[in-house]
């Protein structure tokens, strides 16, 4: 094993932990959504503003994060992201003490800003840690640990935020604990040496040889941004209203039951899907696998809309298995070959995560009375992802 590959293996473990951390933060939000509906006695639409706050941070901060990454380094971007992430989490304590919904939204915006720096740096960094052909597989593997965070978020959040009798608990403890862990992680990263990897690395000829045209003139990249916007919107909307949908479908369940079902059922399948996806991509091209998965996701979402009792609940859970690979696959396919525009392309791709701020409010309005009807929006989003996958597979050949 070469010294370069050894250095790559040394850095991949702490980078993977970052994927776990932001997965945990995102999935904790899904339990928080129902918690705020009950604690502040607000509508689905108003509670969806927690997604607007967090994902709005992605939209507003992604270009500054890309500029910071270009000017400084992957390491400094990650540390700054962790500091913002930790500060936003700890700010939950005074927001909880004052019982102020607007202060919670400010806290979530700060967290979203920190996550923007993390994702802008960590996602492309993983794609550059090795040969270009394996970029999608590496990113899917790293994102698999993001899935572990998605499992633990609803599980821990459901237990800490909802009592077994359905009553509400304080949000201070989980977010204070998360903030402390994030600050410790920032300190550890400040002591780690990052191997120098860039688009000009001799190990990465494909990244410097292709696509020197401006990003806005590259159809695949533009289509990838649209597809990522739609995917993140669909995933966030499904996560945000999973508990609402399940409680309407199965009135015998409590919010805590639904949160644990999201964790143990949906998020476990989500994580399994990412591990399986990174393994299957050894034999099936990423764009082809994306075509298969998005097609199945469309069918499953349609079954969810029909509200067929247990059948629709199973379809909702299986949906997590099939949309699991979409984010890292769309990301890696879209930035492949951007050369010295990789940092800018990455920041623009991260900006599309604002889809998570746009789709949930629309779902909330459409599904205000019957949540199942709101799932029409994710169905449309998955159709957009399928179109991108087909375009990447055939139109760019």
C-alpha cells in the first residue's frame, strides 16, 4: 500500500464521523417537527418553518462556504462548520428556557450554516480521495454512516422528547449534548493533518481533463442541481411528515411509537440501502442504479398516497431503501470532471439542499387535512430524479 493510500485511510474515519453527525442533526429535526406542533400548538405548515430555517442556511451560506473553501482549505472549512454547528445546538438551551419559537428558528439557521460548511467540504473531499471512477461508490459508502445518524436521531429524539404516555419533554438535553460532542469533534479536527488532495492531483486526471466550460454552460451539472433540489425536498418532506402520516394511518399509535418506527424501520432501511448501493455499484453503474431506484420510488410513493393501511405503511418504509443512494449519486455524477471548478460546483450543489426548505411547506399545505395527499409532491420530485438519471445515462454519451 502506497503512503498516499495510507494517508487517505487515516483521514477517512474522522471524515466519516462528520457524515454521521450531520445525519443525526437532520433526523433529530424530524422528531422536533411533531414536538413543536404539540408544544406550541401550531399547524403543520407553521412547524415546517423549522425546515425552512435549517435548509435556508444551506441556501444563503453555500456560496460563502464555497468561497471560504477555495480561499483556505478543507480542514479550516470543516472546523468552522463544526463551530457554527455546535453554537447553534447549544443556543437551543436559552431558546427552550424562553419557550421562543423564533429563537429556535435562529438556532436551526445557525446549525444549517455550520452543516453547509461541512457538506461543502466533506462531500467533494471524499470524491477526491482516490480514483475518479470510484467517486460515487466512495461517497455512497461515506454517506452510509450518515445513515447511521439518521437511525439514531429519531430513536434518541423520540425517547428524549416524548414520554411513553405521549407527553412532551424538554429539547435542551439532546441539543446541549449534541453541541458538546460537536465542539469536542472540532478540537480533534484541529489536531489532524489532512493529506493534500485537489482537482490537480496526478491521481485525478479525469478531474482536470474534462469540462473547462463555465458551470452554467454544462447541462449535466445544471440538471444535477435541479435533481438534487428535488431529491432533498422529497426526502425532507417525507421525513418531516412521516409521524403525521403514520398517526393518521394508524390511530392506535403514539408519536413516540411513530418516531421509533421512523428510526428502526425507515432509517435502518435507508442506511442498509446506502451500504448495499456502494457495494452494488461495483457491478452496476451509478446512473443505471439511480434509474432503477427512482422508478421504484415513484411506484412506492403512489402506493403511499393511496392510504391502503398496512400496505401503504410498508411502501413508506421501503421508500427509504430505494431513495437512500440518491443524494450521493446525484452529487458525485454532477461534479465529476469539474476540474478547478470543483469547489464552486460543490458549493452550488450544496445550495440545492434548500429544496428541504421549499417542499415541506408545500406538502403541509396540500396535506393539511389528509397528509397522504401531500405525498403527491415527493412523487413529482422522484420523477425529476428519474429524468436526470436517464439524461446522464443516455443523453451525455
